[in-house]
C-alpha cells in the first residue's frame, strides 16, 4: 500500500489488498458488460455498445493483470503490450461500426441510454475509488488505473450523448460520442504501449 501511496512507478501489484480489489473490479466489469451491451443493442445506441465493449476489454485486462502479478518484468511488459494492442483493435472496431451507422441513422432510445450510463458511471466510480491508492506502478498496474479512469469519463460522455439524442431526436450525438470513446481507447493504448515497450527494453538490458 505504501508503495502506491508514494507513487512508486516500480510497484508490480504484489499486494494482497490490491489482488482482492482486482477480483471485485473484474466482477463489476463483467456484470456491466452484459447489462450495457444488452441495453445498447435494445436501444440501438452505438455509444452504449462501445462503452459495453470497453467493460469487456477491462474485464479481460484486469484478469490478465491479476494473473501476471509476480511474473518476470518481461512477462509483465509483454502482457501490457498485448493490452495496448487490444485497445487499438477496440478503437478500430468502434470507429468502423460508427462510420457504418452514419449511413443507417436510427435514433437510439435516449431514456435507456441515460439510465444505463448512470448505472455504468456508478460502477466505474466504485472501481476508481477502490483503486485510488494504486494510480501508479509498472505498465501492468498503470493500465488498470487508466482503464477505470477512462471508463468513468466515458460514462459521463454517454450521458451527454443521451441528452443530445433526447433534445435533437437524432442519432448524431450518439455517433459522435462513440468516436470520442474510440479516441480514449487510442490514447490509453498509446500510453500503455509506450510504457510496456520501455519496460521490455529495460528487462532485455538487464538480461545482457
């Protein structure tokens, strides 16, 4: 705990409390993926589906983060790099599907969007609160914090989209928000990849 509170970038997750927190956050994200994806499909909301996909990615990310704790720096950096590439894939999918929806502009259900976005925001605020002492660490630990922080921001943006859909009775705000979420994926991917590659190079230097 003390290592995280002092913003130790070498913290590798070796803490029983941190592991327990990851188990709770994995369960929260898995549940919210099912809830939000079902609601997103039913409400024809691209933003909700993009955010649900983020919950799925986070569930897998946190599972990998838990599994890799205690492994070598090389293994941890390889997993972090894999997470970065998975975020790039998600960003590509969200962007492509959003562009497709531009030509099939069915207006989503604003009420469903708003309700689910509030539930998702609450879930992510809980995750952020649990992780408040673990903001810094190696690329693996850092990726967990970035994902949770971005999710909370994304949920607020989805609420803005729901308001826009309700006011304008148009799908455009929903589509724009989906693209904003894609940009968040790209930003996180870049940060995780950059730190993961640097740590892998550090591990290779130590081996030589």
